[in-house]
């Protein structure tokens, strides 16, 4: 058996990430069509809710796949044993600060 090189492993990882991305995008397309059809028919059923939830989750999965694929492609562009140009890693993406919730009481006047 031959040993897999780092470049071969990265190429395989890129192909697998690309395939997963295509499958995710295809599922997103099907769900979007279903949601659109329900919207036009004004039929917001539990299936419509489930489709919205799944589509939202798939968008997050798609973003993660795009990030991984970008890192894989950067690694493929960098020769073995060399540091990437720029040296330091980019800072992590800032997450929005959690919003504090407050409760408001409203009193209605009697007539």
C-alpha cells in the first residue's frame, strides 16, 4: 500500500467538502421551493415550519463547509513546510453580544 501525501489528503478533503457543499445546496434548493410554494398557497403548516427550521440549520452547515473548504484551499496553495503569507491567523469572527431582555408592564385605563 502506498502512503498518502499531505497534498493528496488535502485534495481528497477538498473533493469531499465540495461534494458535501453540493448536496447541502441541493437540499436547500428543494426546501426553498417547498417553502415558496407554501407561501404562495398561504399554507403555513407544521411541515412548512419544519422546512424553515431545516433550511436555517442547513445554511449554518453550508457556512461551516465554506469555511472548511477555504482553509483546505489555503493549505493547498501553501507549499509543504512553509508558513502562509501574513503569518498570523486572522482574528476569530466577532459574535454579536447577547441582547438583554427586559419585561415591560402595560396598564390599560378603564373607561
